[in-house]
C-alpha cells in the first residue's frame, strides 16, 4: 500500500517539476523576445 503511495507522490513530483521547467522556459522566451523587440 505505502509503495503505491510513494510511487504516486514521485510521479506527482516529477509532473510538478516538469510543469515548472516548462513555465520557466516560456518566461525566459518572453523576456528574450521583449529584449529583442526593444532593440529595434
């Protein structure tokens, strides 16, 4: 029973980590685009 719970928590943690990584990359892209647009 506890093994399944740990597996579920591990999967949840990996999913959250993936979401944060994707959000971080999108934020970086937005900042880069703003800087590039500002130079023109």
